[in-house]
C-alpha cells in the first residue's frame, strides 16, 4: 500500500459534508462525486437513539474498483469514539488516518454516543474515498451518503 496521499494525516475536518466547499472532491477531483452512494452503509445505527446511550457502529464500503479506501463522518449531534487503530475523532467528527486495503469491501468499527438530542433529528454525513493507490488524488472516486435518525422523544425527555 502506498503511504503517500493528498492528506497524509487524514482528510481535513468537515470534508464529509458534500455541501462544504472543502469536501473530499476539493482534492480528489478526477471524477464526479457519487451522491447517495449505495456502496456505503452504517450498521448498528439506531432508528430512535436515546440521549446518553453509546452505539457501536460499523461503517462499510463495497466497491470493486477501489484498491484502498478511507472515510470521514460527521454527525449533527453526539460524540464519536474510536475503537480501532488509525482512526481519530474530534467531537462530532471521525476519520481514518491511514488507507485500508479494499478486499471484498472495507469496514471500520466506531462508537457514537447520543448527547443532548432533545427532539432534534441527527444527520450523519459519510464520505469514503475509493482510491487506486497511486499516491495521487487522480483516479479516485468519492462516495457520499447521509443517514438521519430521530431520537426517542419519551426516553430522551425522561433523563431530564
């Protein structure tokens, strides 16, 4: 695996939001981004999260064209935690800091704690770079997808 990349320490924070001018396509511009990519999924995401609960999530990417992959995810509420090496967090953002070989897909295990949800929906913005491992930003494809969950109002208000 080639250790050179456009952002060796990981994508800039906020790059997972496709609406941001500094999203992943600012560096990986060879192809149009794939919005609402069916190659992306999150297992373990609660339908109705409860404030104070921690959920183990698995971010998955399946694309036969990619040789390596990296991810970043933002949440509109809550805090992320890392449960694997080469993943770092800053509050409601999490990202991989090293590409992973894409052999029949890639999965990253992460933690998300629902904090101060009140009655608001939580949106997760996920971006994955499916790269060709040539050490340049050319020939890579950016996949975006968002997921929204709505807190359990009765259980969220019970803890207040």
